[in-house]
DNA sequence: TAACAGTATGTAATAATATAACATTTACAA
DNA sequence: TTGTAAATGTTATATTATTACATACTGTTA
């Protein structure tokens, strides 16, 4: 059961922008794009991003300092995320592979640590860039 | 066969500092610590860090913007890295688990992408913090 | 409806992280 | 000894993110 979050005005503006872009967006590029809608300051963007990440509507691509809309309704509130990143064209997509997510969610070792969350980033060349 | 890299003066100073610290260090904290050794500017630090990452002597913890000495001679030149991060005390350690690394190195899906590299970060509470 | 609590917003300033551009020097193989 | 790649030094600046403080909105409950 996915909890329904009613997005606030700024959250909605920013989520819609990222979602429509279809790819990762950086915070200051988001800021630039929403200035015409009245969002003027970095903090307004970061606050909305924080909330959207918290509720799982977007994810942060840590190695790129960028944010992408969640494409996978089953990755509940961003506790288990995996991405593939093309090092040539910087295309990013979310991997939804149930074997992989099961394997990682159940992973444990002898460190005594209880893992509650993970983020995985794969790098390589996408189909297009490979054939160039 | 591990290639031997002779570290330059700055690279050695910075690697030794990170290695001795035993944990992740941030770039500007490194800078502060090596100023007495004549390294005065951020760029000198970042250049050494870039090189050390490239040759696999250190890894970047992406979610923390921090750098840690490689504790695992088998993770050749940082192509396959996994870390566990305590969200309470921020302790970080490198996971060396051959099953995990085999599983991830061999991972492929139907995206047509060839993965040549990955970075995985697990989050949770370490033994100490769990028992508080 | 009034009072309250929690969430969201607005604004300015600043902190923290990282790179560009350019000049010079060192290491070392041809 | 000369050519070349790597490393260094320095200044300035770009990029990413947070602190601090004031105000407003939303929904609950007394």
C-alpha cells in the first residue's frame, strides 16, 4: 500500500518538471526552469527536493548530484534503488529487477550491521554510445 | 597483477593522511590538515584525490562527498566498490564479499548496456549504534 | 470558531564542494 | 638533451547546499 501524499504547490511544480524531463536534473537547472513560476531561491528548490526524495517520488543520483523521477512504483520510499548510468551520454535509468532487489535487500554479512537501505549505481556505455 | 604506482609528493602526503585516519575524510578537511606540509589550495587536494581514485588507492563515498583508503587489494582500480555506512555515527567500511562482488560484476539486464563498473552503498545502523 | 500544531513558504546571507585557466616544474624515456 | 607526460603552484570562480529567521497555510480538535 502506497501512501498518498498531496504535494504542495512548490513540490508539485518541481516534481512535474523533473518527471517531464524524463531524465536526471540538477538543482540549479531546476531553479532556472521554475523561476518563471515564482520559485526564486535555491532553498525553495532544495526543500521540495528533500521532501520528494523522502516520500519516494524522486531519487538522488549521488554520483551526479542530480535528481530523477521514480520510475518504479515498487521501490518504496527510496529504500532500495539501483541505476544504470552511461558514462558517455550521461543517460540514467532506474533498474527494476526483482532478483537484484531481493538479493540486495536480503544481503547481510558478518559486520553485525543491519542494513535498512541501499543505493547502487552501475556505470558503462549504453547501447547507442557503445556502437559509436 | 597490481600495477605499482609511484605516488608523487602531494599524492603521498594526502594518501598517508587518509589512510592513517582510518575513515572517510572530506576534501576541505584534508586541505586543512596538509596546509602545514605546503599544500595550500583546494585544487592541489582535488588533483591528488582524482589520481588516487583513478589508481584505486582511495574510493569516493558518493553520498557523503568523502574519501576513504581502499581496504581491499582485490577491488582493482575502483571498478567494483561496496560500502556500509552507519546513518547514526557515520562510520564507513568497505565491504569485501566475493559472492556480492561476483553477483554484481556479472549482473546484466535487457537494457543492452554493458556495465563496466559499479558502486554500492548500504545504509543502516552499526552494532554500537543499534544497541544504544 | 478559536487556538494549536505541523508543514510549507519567502528571503538573504553564507557555507561547502569542486573546477577553469594559466604558468611553471619535474620525471623520465627516446 | 630534448621531447613529452605528469605533477605542481596560484588565483579566481563555478557549483552545490545549508543556516537563520520571519511569515503563511492546512487541518485538527477543544
